C-alpha cells in the first residue's frame, strides 16, 4: 500500500496541533494548512488521500474547497469539521461531496475511526482484495477469452499483485480458479438442461467442447457426457 497522505486544514493552530497529535502514532504522512487557499493549493499539487477541513477558514471555506474538489475531479476523501451551530452547513458539504463530518471539539477515538474507515476503503487489505478478485472472477468466468488482466483492470491492480493474492489467500492460480468456476457452471447446466455439449461449452466460456472436456475430466475425473449420464441415473434412482 502506498504511503497514506492526510491534510489537516484549520486556521486555529491549537486544533491543528491537537489533530496532528492524535495521528502521531499512525504510519501516515501528515500535511497541514492554516487557511482554505493554502489547503486547496496542496490538494491540487499533492496526492492527498484524506483532507480534514474546517468549515470556517479565511480566504476559502470548507464548502468552497468541496466545490473546487468536485469541479476538478480530485481523487480524495473529505472530512469537514463543524463548530457550534454549523451542522446544517456540514450537511450541505456532504451534498457537495464530503464523506463525513465531525463536530468540535473533536473526540480522538471518533476522529481516528473515521479516518481509518476512509483509508481502509481506499486501500483494502490484501485479504479483502483477494475476496473481491474471487467474487469478480466467479461472476465473469463464463466470458470467453477472459484473462487475468481483465480482472485486474476492474480493481486497478497489477497482474503480478493479483497472482500473488491468488497464491497467498486462495491457494491457487487464476487459471485454476477460472477452470473451477467454469466446471461448476457446466455441472449446473448438465443437470438442468438438455443442451448439446458443444453449446454448454460455449455457455461456460470455452471456445469448443474439447477445452471443456479437458478441464472437466481433470477436475471431476469423468467427461461431461459421463457426468450427465451418472447424474441422470442418480436422479432416476431417487424417483
């Protein structure tokens, strides 16, 4: 995971120092700004992940910064800080793209939890990414010529990292997992339809029946045709 960058923008130096102290033990890079103009300049020039913005600042307030972030389509999460009587303004900020708001005086545990949740969503753990890869592969396994690079494009990760996730968390490879899901889909079709085998192969993402037959026999020990006969005989025996 790349180094997480946090921006703390508040015109009150005591608030800035307090929030920075809250984050002292976190492995994140912290940048501060003392007014809205400085905050926006940093957002435009630095790869900030989460910006903590006071709603009331000189030059540009939190709402104006939220508006600028939306107009420029900057990729970051925003938490706005509200003082007494500014909750309605905070709700406006949420409608303008802010992710959350916290009331002053800011409580440490809530502050840390809010930031950690946003960061976890931006940078999922390897276990979560592996689950997402597996779910997406299962959903798309029947697409012909589906490749690991197609899967990686959906999650915006490299093929090398994806291969590592398959090995470490799923104890398999992309090709093995793809074959598994395709064969499982084929078994359902063989049990529920009378479609010819070549058509079932196409419906499972294979270019021809030979490819399906090879994968099926490797994983199930029998050919698709034999599996269909065995399943039909079992169903008849239970009637």
